[in-house]
C-alpha cells in the first residue's frame, strides 16, 4: 500500500470518526478523505504543492 492509498484510507477513517451519521457527516468524511488523498499524493511525489497553489516552478 502506497502513501496515496494510506492517506485516503486514514482520511476517510478520521472523517467517519469525527462525524458519524447524517448527510453532513458524509460530506465531512468526504472532505477529509480528499484532504488525505492529496496529502498522500504529495508524499508519493505524484503531486507538488506548487501545482495546488498555481505557481510555476521556474517563477521566482
């Protein structure tokens, strides 16, 4: 299991634990799962923080 999968699973588990029940709980779990996925992809090197912030690599 790579960091992307680990981040997604941990984010979903934490989101579910933080907000059990209802549609709002589902949305919170989904949001935290997406955050976990993004962190995992950054740790795997598949996504760069500069890409998320819209900055060019060669711009100084």
